[in-house]
C-alpha cells in the first residue's frame, strides 16, 4: 500500500512508499483508490483541478490530504 500526495512545486500527484518517491502520476494513470477501507479501480485525471475517476463518477482530490492507493500494472 502506498500514499498519494500532492507535490506543490510541480503541481502533480506522486506515489510514495514512506518517504521514498516511487514516481509522479500522469493523466489517465490507473490505480486502486481506497474509500472506506475498500480499494476501487480508478484513474487520475486533470480538468481545472486533479480528480480521480471511478467510471462516470469524479472525486476531486484535496492537495493537503494523503490518500492510500495500490498501483495497477
């Protein structure tokens, strides 16, 4: 399990393993996003702000919050 955190200097979301940066994410990157203890398939997207898309549902990300995610290959 990893953390999704916002990096203010680049204005992008990055995946972290503790303090170690694994990589920055791009639009359309797939991931499993945790909501209520359950991981759901989603993709990271950018409109005027970053959001996670679950099919037809959009969840806008808050830059000061860390989210738990799993990476999809």
